[in-house]
C-alpha cells in the first residue's frame, strides 16, 4: 500500500510503499477510503511534539471498514464501519476507568507514537473504536474524533454551553471552526464566528453563524453588538487571537482553549480575569462517548463535513502549504481508495 511517511522533522513527507500491518490480540485492521489532514499533523512535522517516533506515518483522523481482527476482539468484526479515537488509551488508569480516556497519561497517539492514517490500512485497537451509525458519510466518520467529537467535548462537557448562550469561535474558517459553528448552532447557541479571511464570511453564515467578525479588534465589535460580550469562547487558534478572545468574554464568561498554532506563550491579563471572574480551561481531544454523540448528530444531519477539497496521498505536502497559507476552508482530505 502507499503511505506518506515523515522520516525527519521539518522535512517534507515522502510517499512510498509500506506493508499492510498484521493484527493480533485486541488489534483491529481498518480499511480506509478517506482521511482528514489536521493542523496538528503540520505541527508534528515541524517538531512541536517531542514524543514523535521517526519514521512515522502521520495522520489521526481514522475511519473505515474493519478488515481483520485479533483473536481477543469480540465487539467488532470484519465488515463493521468504525471510527477511531486519535489515540489508543491504556484502558486501566483512573481516567480511562472514569470515561475520561482523553486524559490518559499513557495513551499512544496515532501519527506520533504509532503509525497513523496517511495510508489505506491502519492498525488500531478495540479500545480506540466506535461503530459508525447508518446515515453517516465517510467524511463525517473520519472527523468524528479529532474534529466533531473534540468540539463536542470542548463546548458541551468542558464549556457547559447551554441553549440561548452566546459563543465566540475563533479561527472559524478552519477545519475546527467550520464544524464548531454547526455544533454550537445545533446546541441552540447564538454563534459568533471570527475569521481573518473576509471571503469566508458568506460560507460561515450558511453554516449557521449569527454574526461574523473579521477585524483585528473583534472584541470591541462583539461588545458593541451584544452589549456585554459572550458567555463562552472556543479558542481554536492560540496566540494570534487569544487576548482579543479573552476580552470578548462577559462577566463570569468561560474560555475553552483547543488550538495552539504558535507555541509562543501567551500573556495573561490577570487583573482582567480576576475582576470579571472569567474561567479559562483547556480541552484535549475526545472520548468515545463524545464520538458517539458527534456521530449521532451527523446521522441526524446536524453536522455536515466541510471539505475544501480531496487530494491524492502524493499531494499531502502541497496540502500542508495550502493550510499554512490559510487558503483552505474546512478540511482537506486524502482519498485512499
């Protein structure tokens, strides 16, 4: 099979032939037709994550049909449609036992510690998988862990978004933001989308945004439009928008941080946070329960994958460049069939 491989950090990926993995024990072999490209894959290539084991097949947006199962697998069988977490949890720690496996300190992330999704066949484990319900497309299944499940975890479980609240989504034109707009709208929120690309505004309105802001001083515009700011902010960018996103919060407002495209530390205006009683939380990845919730929303037609375009595996480096230049809206996906 063809696979895109990262041999050295800060170098282009190389497309080459790779062996189809064998499975045993609780392992499952997935036959993919489509996989998403996440900005985290670019950060992996650039050396942002210190645990990367090279050479590695990047990618963690994994879904498809079960091809083979190990002798200990009982929940899944060949022919089942499944989607995978972006990691394999240990299944034994306090976080795994409590259903918070996204916090597992022993998890092995696909595309960083174990080979990931930039290949047709991917070896996972039964602890990573959920079944895909009828009515869910391949693209929606592929993004159900890293994108839609992750967003559900951030805005519902961590951010505690309730119907009627105002939510700000930074980086709203990207692969996370375009789907966050849909999820927040489906949960009954008033959705404010922030993008630095004015050409994306019309599409964001069509996805459910009630207000789109494009200026650098977007916190002022939001305060003018709403009176006192937003109840919840989903920060999917990091340093470039963090300060203005924080200043968009109303008194007792909450911010959930899920993105960090620039590893430079952000300054924190402690006086502002204290005086307004704001809360800043981090949210990482998704659990299998989050994935099930996101897949059910997709099955109900509440979430539709925003696919900028599909590429062949040989074109992954060009896709990385397109994403870094902010020329894409939504997800770029790799066709593997």
